[in-house]
C-alpha cells in the first residue's frame, strides 16, 4: 500500500469506528490491531496520522460527531 492508500484506509477506519472510542488508548489499540490485520505497519499508520495517532483519532472522531449533529 502506498501512503495515499493508507490515508484512505485510516479515514475510512475512523468513520466506521469512531463511536467505539471510549478512550484514546483503546482507540489507538483497536486501530493498530485492524491495521496490522490488513497488512499496514504501525509506523505507516502513525505517519498517516501526522505523528500522533491518539490525537488524530480523537480530533477526527469529534469532527465526525459534530458533522452528524448538524
């Protein structure tokens, strides 16, 4: 997978799973587990998230939740 594919995978994963994010550590763990099962390396997921996967997951999940409230 190239970087664009990983970005798309991460965006899709967040959209499909954001409601399950009870805490940042759990979200990171779930994401990395699913990425690994798909054949995506942890370093590639972290890079796609801009270096801080937990912060990225929380920010994106909040944005999705806000958009769905409107």
